[in-house]
């Protein structure tokens, strides 16, 4: 379903770009990216993505905490 919105939360730019290019080559063009947990949480709430690709080792709020917070919220 290439029209679905994907949020990728990844702090390493090279990994973020590689994954984004791979997804775009597969036809996914609605990709939103965040560099840290705080930004990722805000974008998840704002953008309501269909899928979140989440790095566990993030600066600030780690990926597991991001996941727990998103799970607690009804809208995410």
C-alpha cells in the first residue's frame, strides 16, 4: 500500500536516508522523518501515520519509552 504515511524515527542520518530511499523506490512517497524521540512523538501525534519505524537507541527519549507513550494514547 504505497499511499500509506510512514513515520521513521532514526537519529543516524545515513540510516534514515538509506531507509527513506529504499521505501521511495518501493513506491512509498509519504515518509515523515524525525531525528529524536521528542520530535517523533510530536510528529506521531500530528501526522497520525499508518506505520512507525522506530529506532530503540535514540537521544533524549529512547525508542522503548516512545513506544510506551504512543501505546498509552488512544489516538496513536
